[in-house]
C-alpha cells in the first residue's frame, strides 16, 4: 500500500507559480502524482502547464477536490499557507519551506494538533511512495518499490541510505522526510505507526540526528508498540555542543541531544543502530535476508 | 543567535522587565565616563558569552573613579576562557536581599514554552535541577492562550518566593513572557533575579537566545553584533551565505545537506581522522558557491586534506565538479582533495573531473572509501604522491556502473 501519499493523492501546490514550486511540481507530476491545482493569490484563473491556479486554497479544494497540499512559499508566508490549507479541509500538508520562524511553528503545530490535518515538515524533502506518488523534492529515480519504510530528519542523508539499500536490491514502501526544524508537524512517533499498519512495509529505517529527545521517546514507543523490525541511524556523533549543525533543530545543548545518547536509547530498547549508512543496509539485509542479484 | 548580557537587558527593558540602569562602553574613557554618570558604587562587567565571568575577574565593583578606571583597564582585553573582552557594561550596584532564578525556554519536546522559577538563584541551574529538582517550579504555557496571571501566581507560590514579592515576581514573569514571544526568543534566562533590600524585583543578569529564522522581522535584533564571538572563517562563510561550523581538526569537509555532512564528519572520525569543519553547501549548489566554499575551507591553515561528499538530489554533481575546477583556477590549492560524487548527474561530474586532471584530486566511489582515503592523505602528506599514482591505477579499473 505505502503510506501518506499514493494513487489517491490529489495535490494542490501553494507557491506553484514560483521558480522552485513550478519546477518541483512538474517533477512530481511527471512521476505520476495527481497535481490538480496551484494557489497563488492574485493569479487565480491562470495555469502552469495546464494545472489550474486559484487565488485561495479554499477555491482550489472546491474546484478540484484536492486532499493534499505542498507548501513551497517563502518562510515569512509559510505558516499562513499551512493554516490556510488546514482551514480549507486539506488532510495532509507537506511543507518543504526552510527557515520558518520557530514561534510561527509553535502556533501552527498547536492549532493543527487540535484538528485532524496532518503536517509533514517543514524544512523537509517531502514524501515519496516509489512507483505511486512523489510529493516534494526527493529525487525519485534513485528509489524503487519495495518493503523498507524510511523516516528521516534529513534529506540527502536519506538519499545516501536509500542508495545503500538499493545496492542490496531493497526498495521502499514510502520515504518520509519529517524535517530538521525544532518543531515539525510529525515526528518519528507519528509516522512509525503508519508503517506498522502498512502491509507493504516489512522493515522501518529511522534516520535521526542530534538535538531534542525525539529519538529517545521513539525508542520507548517502538519497544511498546511496534512489532516490525526497526533499524536506526543517528548523525552527529562528532558534533560539538552549542553549535547548530545546519538544521535549526540539530544542536547539542549541554549534555542533551547527543548522538551517543540517542543510539544508546535505541539500542537499549532493542533497536539496532548502524554506525554508518552502509551498516544500516547491512543490518537490513541481515534482518530481511539477502536478495540475490 | 545568542545575545550579550547588556543586549539582553536592553531587550528586557523594551518590554518593561525591570533591570538596573547601565551604560555600554568599549574603551576605558567610555567606561570611566559611564561610571561617573551612573554614580558609585557601580559594577564593571565584562561582556562575553561565557559563564564564570565573576570567578575569572571579569566583574568588579568600583567605589570611586580611580577604581572604575583600574577595573576597566584590567577587564578590557582580558582573556576569559578563550574569549577576548572587547565590551563592558557599567551598571549601578544592587543591594541584594534574595537571589532567585527565572527562565522561559522553547521546549521543543513539549512543543510549548516552559517557564521556570526557583528561589535557588545565583548558581548553576542544571546543578540545582540535578540535586534538588523540587526546588524549581515549572509550567508549560499554551502558545495560543499565552501567559495568564494565575500562571505567575502559581509559579511564585510553588517556588516559595517571599510572600511580599509574589505579585511583583508574577508580573515580571508575565513581562518576560511578553519579551519571549514578541522578540521570538528560544531562551530568556534571568540568573539571578534579585529582590533588593527595598523589596524591588530586578533582572540582574540576562541570557537571551533569539531565533535566527525570525530576524527578518526584527531589524534591530538582526543588527546586534558580538565582536568577541565571531570566528574568522565563520564570519567569512556567513558573508558568502554558507552554513559553516569551525571544528578543531585538520580535514576540511564539504557536503550537501546538513544530515549528510554530519554523517560525513562521523565517518571521517570513525576512520581515525579529525574534521576541521562542518560545511553544508546547501541544496542546488551552483559552481560559484563551491568556489566560495573551497576558499572558506582553505582559509583555515590547519587543513591538510579536503573531502567532498556529494549525494546529488537538487544539487547536480556536474555543477559541483565545475565549481571545483573553477576553484582550482582561482584559489591556490596545495592540499589533496578527495571527491565522492553520487546522485544527479554523477557520471557527468566524474567525467569533467577526469578530463580536468586537477593536481592531487582523487575520485572515490563510496563514502567509506573516500573517508578512509582522506584520513590517510591527511596523516601522511609526504607519501601522497605514491598513493595518488596507486589510486589512479586502481580507479582506472573500477569504473563499473553501480545502478
């Protein structure tokens, strides 16, 4: 089946008429994703390569039945765009935008949690269900359909791990980039149960990094609620305290949020942790059995 | 973005959080004039972002003009745990009856602001938390509701502040919360929060961290500077729009995407090397960004070898290769480079590099192989010519397609 995005996805893109938005929406469409609408205030009635543009998300939903939104607008407008999508009844919002102020996300997160709209991101590469749909900027050509679900705080690191898995002939059910900000709409604990219920997924790879305590909490959750095997990876063993490592959320504060503590928490709860991306794919092969060439 | 004490206090004052009167100074003359304006006794405080200023002799009380001048001379230019003091804050001396602690942190785990209050002020709060967790009253605030009066009362009563200051402490917390939200802070901390002998409540110190992503709507905060803290390479990288963090090793690192770069640092460390930096060239890096990145990495004299680890998504490997070739034309390069290109347009990128025949640039196929090679090159510079020859011979036989 795959999770979050698939053949039933009807995508509206906010920021479709922008340079990045139009480029990646076109890529998603070429991949087979149903891109049904774009939204740019003041440009309603136009179209981008045949995709109709609307002034509001509400108008786009009314006209096209869009159920998923991809947010590509600049940081200062992004929180508003997510809230608009939620208000218009969108079920899943995927926010690619990097650099949204943390206090904006605090309000957005709190508001969305009181309703039923799910948010992936921000500052994330999106969601790809190989062979079915791609919502975001993940280079889909590197991935094929298969039984490994991937959930990750980082984009390019996910490609690296996906590539290592591909070399051992493993494909993916869905790849979910949850984003590298201090506050993201969905954490590991929100995504892993979806993989647990998904028939196509037989193993989950979770790819964490320094900062926060999400990985530690996820370790407890997995031990109590997840029957499928999970393999972990944590980036940032060499990160010094107090320095933000590229992602706004990737920072070791005092003794909290270190990679070693996260790996230890996962291993302590029975999750095997690869020390390199290569080792992650070796562990997957060990658990699922090697696929002959 | 971390503020200096005086910047934090000026920010507090804008939101009516009571702070002692103070004057900023960058020279002995300014400091003595400031002390005269404030009156005596006053306190001369070094402005550097590090704990233990007092113990290091960076905070002194001056009883008169002579002492003010002496202290200002001693503290300006002083080295406090690796940071040179370039700024002073001259402040009226406070008569302290009680020392409390107050803070608001952006609690990412709870996705809500966490307000903390304790009567055990003036000491390391992490120590208090470890030894006597009951001594800290804590409360999460619903970000859509904001800080209410009862929050302040509850914290003050639960922390056990003196009965006569329950109300003013609550009011101060409410104002601190206003500052936290309005200035988009990730942390505001007051340690100590004092009660004077006249029973006035004041912030005697200020530690403020602002959200860098919000600075576009806070021009005044964006303009704040901390001349002591900015590392030369980090400054240069910032000007060029690169995400760079200086580390203390000798292997320069460039990658695309924060997670992959962190992972690259780890793999290099596992191979026995010491990374000199974190550098994320970002998504969609164009050739000129790569040239800038090479300049920043090589401006660190400790760098003995450089590793490029690229997994192209939006970033195209041919653009990275072009950037590296341009960098070799524009920058004097005398250390070996190891380049690993995978993903979008990787074959084209490797072809460009092979054609350019850059001196001492080694193309590796895998991340682990690249890490091992760059560590060997950094630890064994004299030997590199021989390795180079070996590698070329090996790589020539290793061009099998992998996907």
